[in-house]
C-alpha cells in the first residue's frame, strides 16, 4: 500500500475524533497532508511502478476505504487508469463527484454515512453502479475498525468483500 501521507499519518489516538481538538486536527490533516488533489497527482506513478513489477496484470481496479473512498470517486472519472472502482464506508461523499464517474462503481456505506449524501451521489451517478448499505456496521468495519471477534461484524465484513470480489470480477 502506498504511503500517501509520507510517514505522517493521523495518530491512532485521534480516532474517533471525539473532541474539538481532534476534529480540528483531522480537518486540517484532510486539507493539507491528505488533500485529495495532492494524492491524485501521485496515483499514476504508483500504478506505473506497480505495473512494472507485475507486467502480467492487464487491468487495474481501485478500492478506497473512508478517505480513500473520496480518492476512488475522483479516480473514476474521464480517462481513468482503472476499469472499475469501489468505496467502502466512504468519507466526503459528494454528488458532484458522481457526475464525473465514467467507469463501473460500487459503494458500500455503513450506518455512519449520510443517507442523504449517498442518495444524492447515487442519483447523479450515470454509469453502471451499485450501492449496498451495511446499516448495522460502523464506519471502518471493512478496515481498521472492524472487530472480527464479533460474529455479526465478521459476517458483514465477509459479505462486503464478497460483494467487492463479485463486482470486480463481473466488470472485468
């Protein structure tokens, strides 16, 4: 996984952002160190370097978790390097991003994502897409916040990855 934060990620004790200081820190982080435009300009190099190491790979998909969901949305536009994209428990869902998507897209929101934002995104997405809600799961359940010792979380985690596998295999 590429280090888009140059070795300066948000400290784990800032999650969840349960006070004003943490909220401000995260807001600043996502506008500076993790600003989407800064990341987008780096992705083509990551793909190129990875392609050089894995010459047999013919097609690339992209999956983003939380902040990465925003990045996946932005990477799915015109002239995308990817054949399909997905966002799991996505952050910063924006209906305007959906208007620019040109490749198949899967979105897997949790109970913590805004239903209104996701609904507006879906209305604006004019390409082949799927939205599958995980209404009893927390933001991050398919990544760092998924407590797989809990049977219900583990079951939905597995269901989420099955959806992704089927989606990407179907679109290839």
